[in-house]
């Protein structure tokens, strides 16, 4: 075989070998989970193909982000922190951490005030802005695009840290301009996903201690937040020890360590507070406790150990600012680790205005079977039509082999990039088979339409005419499908992406290779 004249066939063979390797070779395709995470195998089998929600079962959640946004006019001297405290102070049950000011960075942008709470109405926000003395306009439900991007990023991190492979988080926008966050988790039950993505994951270390100045006979207690996610330099893996129980080891950054050490001495934890936490046995008179608080709920209350107290007294804590955050069980410890690593969501998802559903894995297995049957029927129907049309195996057999090669290459690509296959992708594969055979028929008809093609020169002339036709058709298909591939339109996006990739593979690899195969079979000089 002349390599120079048949390099397109060799290129197709190389792509088929690489694709087959990607589909079947162990270890192909990156694992999206981080080190130290507990990996859950979602798609065991002889191939590296991953399957999405519709072909493996799982949970899908679609919900808006809680919040209210107003466009405001602020003077250049106004500090965002001042605005956040002022607005929060005029709203009930809202802290300064639940208010965010985003300053305009360009002329086409506006400064906004966002309140991350599902209990604040439009009237309440306008009243708070009036009381604070700020000019505002366009008060609306929802949050800004920057906040939605942050929510999507943190949710992806949470899913990754939880070791749940195959998950997908994205934003979608309806025709009415409503924005939703969509989470799809294969092989995961609904309660597990909802617990993971609907909690804000705001973690705090809070000091609880008796107030210094007492009035009357009752002891008054204070609670002072000391640490949050941004104060940790590193977070270890959830573990369980005999003495400390389930816990997560952490290391503070230098500034936080100094503030923490100063607070422990100031509030009396290193003297009368050592070993004096009674929260589990006497919550009304808890003593000196360091509370681990997640989303406002206390999950654990720890004593001040004598050894740790000694490092505070001697002011040596900043030299090695590490300690452990304890929980009551390993499940809470793992969740705590996830929240610490991923960070806190700026706002929670509003499940009351959202939707969620669970697809049983057994039903998804039936979809797999039906998809396979549909694909085989499509191949069989195309084969029958092609053989009836030409009646010559030298023309029809390479045509079918070449068309199926496109599907193999696409599956190899999906395995290499770990694309979770859904029904929309299967529909794209079937469309690729149909459009591929259409183009190959155009090539065969063009080169055989005028009789004798024994000359390579005549064959090449006719092939170039046919290739211009299929090239124009491919460009039309790509242009028509591009908006669907770019826009967040759910299943249509997956169908469009597979179709575009199939057309590109056909025009660049398989159609030219079929031309070389046909030339070798039909010409003799």
C-alpha cells in the first residue's frame, strides 16, 4: 500500500485504535475527585464510558438562589462594609454576613446590594435602604450573576470533595429571564444530594462563656464568633481517634491564630475555663465551651484542654496554630470537612420554588437497553437501504464501516473526557450515523454517476465535487447547531455537541478516508 496516497485511511485507523484504547483501557479519563475523598464508583463495567442521570439513575435538582437585589447609588467614599452593616441592622434576622455590596467595576455596571435570605421581601429591603439613607432602583428577586457563579463553583467543589463522581452543576436561564441552578448526580439518592447542596455550609467556631458582669442571681452567657472558613490555612481529612472521637484537624493562618489566642486569654478559657464545658449535660448552664456551629446549628461543644490552654498562656500557640474540630459522629466529621474545604455558599437554594426528582437505577438500565436496541435498529435499517441501493459490497460495506467508525471515535472522545452520556447524546449518535451515511451516499453517487471510474484522475475530480457538497452541508449543520451547543438548553445542548463533533470528525477524517478506500476498490490506475 502506498502510504502517501492512502494516508487518510491510516489516519482513520490511528483514530480508531486510540478511541478503542480510550474506551477499554483501564485508568483512561481523569478522576474528578480530590485526594483524600471517598470515591464512589458510579459506572462499573468493561468500558471507561460514564453515564449521566438518564442512563444510570440518580437525582436532579433545579432551584433558584435565595436572595433579593437592589441597584444603589453610593458615593466614592462609602465603604461596602458600612453599607452591609447598616442594611443588615434595619432587617430582622439578617446579619452583616448575609448582605453583600458589589461595586461597579465598569461604566456599564451598577453597584448592587444583595440580601441572601428567603425571609426578606422587596418591601422590607426598600424600607431598610430608606432607613439607611441610600438611593436605590430596580429592587428585584434573585441575586447577581457573580453570586450565581460563586454558588456553582462552590457546589462543584462540594460534590468533588464528597467523592461523588459524574455530577454536573450548571446555570440555566428560562425564556422569561429566570435563573436556576441545576445539579445532576448519577447513582445518588435525593436526600443525600439535597443535604449536600441545599445547606449553605457556613462553619464557625464560637466561644461561649459566662459574662464578666453579672446582674441578679442568673448567670448571663455570651457567644462570640471567633473563626470561619477563611481563617484556616489547611484542613485535614476527617478521622476518628480514641481520645478525641470523630474530628477534623485544622491549621489556622497567622493572623487568625493570633486573634484566637488573644480571645482565649481575654475570655478566661485558659484559666477558670479549662475543662469547664457542660453543654452536653447541662445546656442551660454550659460553662466555657468552644462550639462548632454549621449553618447556625451547634453540632459539637468542646472543652478547653489543659495542654492547649498552656500554649495560649505562654503565647506559643501562633508557633504551631493547629487543633482539631470535633463532632459527634464520622458522618458529621466528613460533612464538616466538605464545608471547610469547599467554603460557604453565599446564599442557599430555594427548594420551595425549585423542583427535584429521582430516577431509579433499574429504570435507567432499561433506558440503556432500549438505547442499544434503537442503535442496532438504526444500523440495520441503514445497512439494508445501502445494500438495496448499490448491490455492490465493494461500495456498501466500506460505507457502513466508515459510518460506524465515527461512532467509535465519538465514544472514545466521550470516554477520554469522562462525558456523562445521556439520552440526548444517544440521539446525537444516531443522527451522526444518518448524516454520515447521507454524505457517503453523495460521494458514491457522484463518483459512479457517469460510468467508468477506472482512472484515479477521473475519480479524484468527481470526489472533489462531492466533497464540496458535503463540506457545505457540514458547515450549514454546524452553524445551525452552534446556538444550541452554546446556550444552556438542557438536553438540546448535549444533542447539538455530539452532532457537531460527529460532523467535524466526518469531514476531517472519515469522509476523506472513505474516498481513498473507494478509489482503491474502483480504480486500477
